[in-house]
């Protein structure tokens, strides 16, 4: 007998899988960069891309992944308590981008040109959040530019990952919409046979 998963079970599994991908990927990237390129001021991060995908799939649940991305980045860099605060809380500013998804509609954002712009907005909001929290914790205004300049490669990386994700069926798509689309397709195929 085939037991069907409930939406809550499916969401929990999906969010966990994306959390694991984010944590493992971010840890490997940061650790490799620290070991192989210790003098480089630039960083590359999966945060913008994967958090954008989770926002698209599940909405507000992506806030968990935004915090997780900051936590893993700090953990892999042996960050101080203030660094954890800057990255974990700062990344949460990206949730403001959800208002765009809800106002315009996830499907219109996903399928249109906003689909590639949206993740860049998510990443820029993360950087702005980090800069804002850093200022609130006493960082000098001149140091804040580093949150944008050192993360420029992540913009390109995010753009490429989302470009790929948009071509994979159901990856960069609201999951309720995706499940309904699959169910309708299944019913059509059963009715036609």
C-alpha cells in the first residue's frame, strides 16, 4: 500500500533537504576559501541562491534558511558573537523580498524576467541587513562597504544557480502550485488512457 505524504510532511522533508544542502555547501565553500585562498578578500556564497529558491517554494519558511546561511558562514569562519549577530540577523532582511513575491505573484516572478532579478534582490537585502546590523553594533561606516564589495562574486554565482534552477521542473516554483500542476497532469493522463 502506497502511503501518501501530507503537505506538512512533504514541506518538512523539503525544507530539511534544502537546509542540509545549504549547510554542507556553504561550509565546504567557506572552508575551502579559508584554506586555499586565505588572502583573497572575495567570498562566494550559496545563501542568495538557495534562500531565494526556498522563498519561492515555501514563502516565509525561507527565513529559517536565511539565518542558517549566516550561522554556517560564521561557524566555518570561526566568527565572534558579534559576527554571528551580524550575519544571522542581517540575512533576515532578505525576507522583505517576500512582499514582492506575494504582490506580483510567485508564478509571474518565476516565469518572467523578475525570476532572475529576484534572487539578486534577496542577496542585496542580505548584504544590506548585514551592513545595517554591523553599524548598529558599532562598526565604522567605512567598513560597511566590505559587505557589498567582498560578496560581488556571489551575485554572479546566484544568477547562474537560479538560471539553472529555472530550467529544472519544479525546483524554482511554489510547491503547492507544483503539486497541483502534477496532480492535474496525472488526472489528465489517467483520463486519456
